[in-house]
């Protein structure tokens, strides 16, 4: 004789069975659709491969290999994606959308800058910068006009204060907001002994931002005759790896008490004479050399002075050293003048 509890369990089991059967039926139906879809897709691939096989063997070639098979399938997938993108592009054009990347027949091609000039400045030199703006650099529309018409880009170059965000940094940020004529090297800390590294970072940054023929470094106490500089550089466009400046040499000072002391003096030999290099007032290098500095900046050694450092980077390279006497800022007829 069955107990009441057993009777309840049987009743419960009989009540749940129709729901379970319904769920199984739904799962079986969905699985059937999935399998059918995969079989249909595989059948399409087989038909295509058979046609491809017939085409190749009809030309007297052997059956396609596994690699060829995979290439065929990959090409079909890419073709589907390309077709879908073409349809989307056509629909977008109908709605009036255009791409800024598409060439426009009425757009004037942008002129490649002749030279990007970096005027190395530092904190507390605002009067020098104002004098340069008034004398030869210009501001606002005049600065933009020089870029557009003469292909000469000029920017002041400065790093950050050792106390990042202090009044010195805020002063430069405020001046740049007003004038918009700075390159601020965010990862460079301003210090007299870091000037060679600053020069290296400027050349690297400028070559990455501007696609110019030349890149020039000048000091913020140098006045430049822009037209004369442009004419001089135009005469050197045929030199792909040009290092241009007022070339000089000189004594290496080994005593720490001396003004131009060089800590690595012993590397320059017993005669203690620097190799030939461009004077630091104005140095110009071609695009190839600026790109070289950009690529190798983490491995390029700097010395106590920026002009020596720049010269050392090109010692072992196939570089044309151009002794341009008009870059000797102290001489008559020069394109620059020191003040």
C-alpha cells in the first residue's frame, strides 16, 4: 500500500513531464536549425571550391593545395566585407556625408615648410622674446603669413620648472596662451647643464611634428634675417644630409674652474682640441639628420655644450659639413646677429 507521500511524489513527477518534453523539443528544433545552417554554409564553400578546382584543372594544373584552399576561403570573406563597406559608403554619400581623407580637386596642396626654427629660451627671458617678436619673428597673423608664404616656422622652445606647476610654469603657459608660439618640452627640466639635451629634444620633436626640409636651432639673443636665411637654405636643398653652420674648432678646457670646462675632456685626445663643429648661435640640419636624432635620441651622448654635442652625433655618419660663413653671426653680411 502506497503512502500519501509516495502518491504526492508521483503526482508531482507526472505534472512536470509535459514541460520537460516541450523544452527538449524546442532545444532539438534550435539544434536542427543550427546544424542545417552550418551544412548549408559548408555546402556553399564546397560548391565554390569545386568550381575553383574545375577552373584550375581545366588549365592543365594540378589540384589546389590546402594552402590554396584557405586562401580562397579568406578571399571570399574579405570580398564580403569589402562589398558591405562599399554599400555603407554609398549609403553615406547619398545622405550627404563626405570623408576628409578623400582627395578634393579644388583643394590646394599644403606647401612643405622650408625650415622650422627653434629659438631656445628659458625662464626670466620674456624681454628677449618680446624683442625677437618685434624684430623678426612676428606674432599672430604675421607669424602665420610667414609660415604660409615663406615656409618658415618659428617657435620658442622651453622646458618645465623643476617644481612642476609653479609660478614659472604658469607664466610660460599664460604667455603661450596669449601668443601661441611655444614648443613646451613637457618632459624636460630647465637647467643650464641640460641645454644639450634640450637641443636634442627640440630636433626630435620638430621632426616628428613638421615635415620640413631643414630644422634650425638659434639662441634667444640672436636676430635672424628671415629672407636671407631662406635664400641661403634654398641653395642647399640638393644636400640630403646637410649639417650647416659657422664651422669652428677650439681648445678643450680640462680644469673645473674654467668657464667652458668639459668633464669628458680626456675623450678628445692629448692635444685637447674639439673636432670641427657648427657654432651654437645658429645650427641648421636637414630632415634626414633630424629624423636620425629623433630615432636615436635615447642613445645619443651629450657633452657639456650643445654645439659640441650636435657635432658629435654626426661624426660617424655620411654627412655633408657645410661651413656657411653667413651663419657666423659676428661677421658682416651674416644672416644673423648676436646681441
